[in-house]
C-alpha cells in the first residue's frame, strides 16, 4: 500500500476541492448577507476558521447531513467570539444579534435573494477596476488562495494579497451602502460587468498563459458554475447570461478530449468526439435556445461558433460557412485582432487557405500581434496546410520564441520535429 | 473481522503555527482517506479531540482534585481516534501504513478493541 506518494490531484481530490470550494462560497455568501457587504473580511476570516474546523473534524466524525448549516453554526460562534474578544460591543450588538436572523426580506421581489449571486455582484462593484473585480471574485466567491491567483496572473502571492486588501479596503470604505441586498435595478446595471468577469475567469482557466498545465480545470469549472448560477437566478437571468453559460458549456465539454495523456494539447481536428461531454453539449444547446430572446452579444456569437463544432459528427462535417458568418459578426462586435486570427484559421479550413494567409499577413503590422504566439501558430498551421514546409517551420519557431504555456510549447516542438 | 482503534498522536504545537493553506492541504488528505475508507467499509469513523489542554480529575483520600493536563509540555498528544475494521493485526498495520497521518505526523498507535 504505497499510496502515500499518490498524486495530489486525483479524481477524489478534485471532487473534494470542488466540495470545499462550493461550501466555502455558500458560507461566505450567507455570512455576508447577514453581516453586510462592508464586513467581507470578517466573513472570510470566520468562514476560514469554520472550514479548518470542519476539515479537522469531518475525517473522524463524517460529513454531517447538512454541512452548510454545520459550517454556518461554527462560523457564527467564531464571529461572536471574535467580536467579543475585540470588545467591539457596539458592532457586536448590531451585527450579530441585530442582523443574524436570515436576511430580512427574502421574498422582496425587488431584491435578489440568492446570497451567492449577491456576493458576486458585490465583488464586481463599479468602484473597483476589472482586475480587482476578478481577483476579488476568485478569492471571495471561489475560494482560491492568493498563491493560486498569483499563479494564474503570473504575479507573486504577496502582490495578489496586496491587491486583495486594497480591493477590500475600498469595499469597507463604501460602508453602509453595502449593508442591504442590491435592488434588481442595480443588479441589471452591473450584470454586464459580472458576465465579463466570469468570461475572463473561464479564459484564464481554459488557456493559462504560461506554466505547466494546459487547462486550469478548477478555475474553468468555477467560472462555469457562476455562469450557470447567473443564468438561472431570477434577478440576473438574461439573454446574455444564457449565451455565456452556453458558450462555457460547449468549451468545457471538450476538456477531456483537449489534453492527451502526457498533458500535450490535442487540436480540435484530432480530438475524439467520443470524449466530448454530451451532457455539457446538451446543456449548452439548451442555454443557447433560451438566449435567443434579446440583443446579440459577443457571447451569443462565440457560443454559435462553439456550437458548430459541438454538433458536427466529425471534423469534415463542420459547417465552415456558418463558422465564418459567426466570425464576421464577432469581428464587427469586437474589432479584435485575436478574433481576426481565429477567423483566418477557420477560413483556411473552409477551403481557402490562400485568402486566409493574406488576411493573416495584413495583421502583422500591429506589433502586439507580431509578438503573440497564437498568431504565429495560426500562420504555421495554414502554411502547413499549403505544404509550404520551410515557411511553416519558421513560423513555429517564431511562436516558440514568443512563449506560451509549457504543454503548448511541447506541442510546437513536436510539430517542428514531425514536419520535415 | 476485528475492530482496531487508531490513536492519532501529534506534537502539541503541530497545527498552531501552520498557515491556513498548509493546514487545509493536510486536512484534505485526511478527508480524502476517510472518504475512501468509509466507502469501502474500512473505517467506522471516530472522534476528533479539541486542540489544547484538558482536565485531569483524580481521587485523593475520599475527595477529588482537578488540574489542567500538561498539554504543552508533552512530546505527543492524542489528536483523535478512528475505528478501523480489519481481519487481523497485520492487516490493520497495512491500513495504517497508507494513512496520511504517517505523512504529516510520526506515528499511529494501534489497539485492538476487546470483544469485537
């Protein structure tokens, strides 16, 4: 029995991590809804204490039937202890005794009653910039540590900790305005920001910029969970939220097929559709149908592209014309060179590699594009389609010089080795 | 099938100076083990003891004295008890070898439960 050297990230561990994250998120949301949005730090501290206690006790006594209630009880006692110790009698009276009862008007039709959605909206407060919103959500709602967030942003643990405390200080300064749940009007106004933050979170998990893993599955899974919550919540449900949830379902459905056993990426063309998660694809199609009611957003269009791949029975059955039409819409909405790069790859696959290459080359005037590895990878792939081997190899080499995540680097090296 | 008590000892200050991250990581190892062991019927659960000193009650000349246990001065304190099902002592030892307690602490004392 040599399982003491067992790998840390086995399936049980992943389920456990997800369970802990889920319970912690719910717990903090429940605490913030009782203590007020200006007491996020207190809520986090006592939630952490409760989680530690739980993980110390549960291995012996088993997971209680209602872990959430167990945690909330422990956290509440911690909060009372702490406030007493600090002799903050005034706050003690007001915050704990006054506000401990479940949030006052859970059935108020003007206020969202889901504490987790409220917490998400709080972390995406307009007074914070986007990076702060994102790392605060990752920390408070999803329970990632400063070190984990640092890995994600290629920055140090202490730098992230500093930014987190700055963000929380700002929330604290906003004080009493955060003490009551947001009205649906505020929720609507903030929804676009929240969706953007969830989208960015998924992107960070889906394609880590550098480092050892191809997919930070835990981060992407959390983003998908938030997207589903937003789509299903009465206050935040909207065509855009449904479109985002659809997009993330489609992308997540390919996780298992996207990574080879050795960690290297598997391109869409070479993926085994048997490995796609059909349940997630069905969820995605369902969200996509319900997203059709309103204004077209980039999430709609991106979900459209992803759906073309998801419903094609095989690579040669993909409806490239539909893909290109979606890309044209996306270009119109975003005017982004990254979109233009992806569009030209689709164009090449649709049977017009020459045209695709010309379009791609016209982007290189932008210096940032010229330093962007995916641009050179796209170029290399298209040249490879055209059997222009020497030029293709040169582009792979340039891509490697630009730098990307370790598994993609390995993939590029393999391409170079096999492309002779 | 017999029942064995795993007495999980640790140094008194083992968990007091750990960062929350490291403590969480360790506790997750225990949780992971427990979930597997509960599913397979190896472990019946047990009891976790609170950190910090307890009280010692002694009888003396018809009366009682109560004093605090010398928790901090001990080299090892009992952290918790788990009840494990195994056909015999050797099998119980093998189960103990795979327990994360031996990764994060030094030893597990195994005692057979009488009459089980």
